[in-house]
């Protein structure tokens, strides 16, 4: 078992599948000799060569269009969009072509494409380069959407995504690139649609995703140490498919639910979790569900303002503490 950074785990996951399957190719802006603008694909060009690691012009439409064509004709492309905000430039191809072609052709045309992208805040890139767009993507039928929170999950979910015959969007959290963790050496696969209980608890459930998972874990530790509150932490890992059973089982155990979301509040993924639990787990609840989110504003670039907008460990702890104390 090797210790890798989240950043290195991206290249490791892709490399494992490129070694296993010669039809896997990588395409994107500066993914080759430069190793990617965030150094997420370092070493792949030297290892697999220019026919399988292909640099493109600065055109998200060209990247996605070329990858779509490659997928339709037998390859398994991994396409990189440098920033998730740039999905807006590719929206027609992603929403109307990639997501729907398999369905509209009754399976005659498959598009086994992975689109990877750097998602979220934390690096002070401002309103056009720091958005958390996973909620945009999960709204589109035909797309699978995952967001790993650890190096092991990056590798395992990347492998699963590349092997999947449907289009999969992998949201890689920019603020986690430097984090380190152990990654299994063997054939490590994390099935898409499987959440993970990272910390057992009895008083409340904290459901988090991607960059919010380490914050939820730290908040849970502080809640127990400082306030004798036992918080269970559930890492969703995958939005589509969604592990609804894991959410409902945790709420049945703790009776209180908090979602912790980097995305803006309106129509964030947590709203879907609230709907799910209200429909199928209502009688398990002892208190209203609480969403801890960013406000519905363009994300500021100033460090102090970005930190204020994104849920912090302090905000999570204080929100959970006051809500549980009010309920007793």
C-alpha cells in the first residue's frame, strides 16, 4: 500500500487503466508533456506516448467533441476540462448528445467517456474558476457524477469510471490536491453509487461530499471532544447513482440529519437528500433537516470572503451544537 497525494492519485488511477486496456486514451489541454496545469497527469505522456496522451487546443468544445467521437468509435477516452466552470461552454454536447445518445439509440451507440474536471473553491480563483458544479451535472439524466474525497477513492473511482459503459463525470476537488493518503496496490475499485460511513455516531448524521468530507470529520471530532455529541459522517462519494440506502440507514440510526455542501444553497445536491429523507425516512427524524451550504452568490476571490462563503469547521460545529441543544 503506497501513500499518495490526491493529485498523484489522479494520474495513478488513469495509468492503471491505461496499462490494463489499450483503448483508454487521455485527451485535454496541456495533459501531455506539461503534466496538466495542476500536475494531475504528470508522467503519463512519457509512459504512454503522444498517441494515447493527446494535447489539444484551448477549446473545451474541441476536447469534449473529440472525446465523444472517440468513445462512439471504440475507444475509452478520459477527457480533462481544466476547470469545472467550463462545462458551461460544452453544455450542448454534454447534455444533448453525450448524456442521451445511448438511450436514444436503444444501446446501439455507447459513449464510455470519462470527463474529469477540477471542481470547487479553496485556491482563490474567483467566481468563474471556483464553482462547485456537481449539482448542475446530477440534474442531467444519462450522466453519472462522482466526487472522491481521498486518494484511495480517487484511484478506485477513476478505475470504476473508466470501465463504465456510460458517461461519467469525475469532479476532482482543487482544495484537496495536496492531501495524502494510503492507496491499495492491488486492483482497487470503488463501485460507483456506494457511500462510505467514515465515522460512526449516534446523535446525528453529517452527509458530506468531496472537500467537505475532511471538514465534516474534523467537526465530528470536535463535537465529541467539546460537546459530547456523537456525529456520524457519511461520505456520499457518488451523486448519480446515489446510495440512498446508506443515507436512510444512517438517519434511522441517528434521527437527525445535516448536509454539508460546498455548492450554493439553491438546488444544491443536499436538497435532493432532504427530499429523499422526507419521502422515505420521515418517521426516523426527531428534528428538522439542516443544510449547511454556501450562500447563493457568485464566489468571491478575496481570501477572507471565500472562507466566509464556504462552510467551515467552526460553522459546522456551531450549527450542529445549537440545533441539537435546541432540540433537547
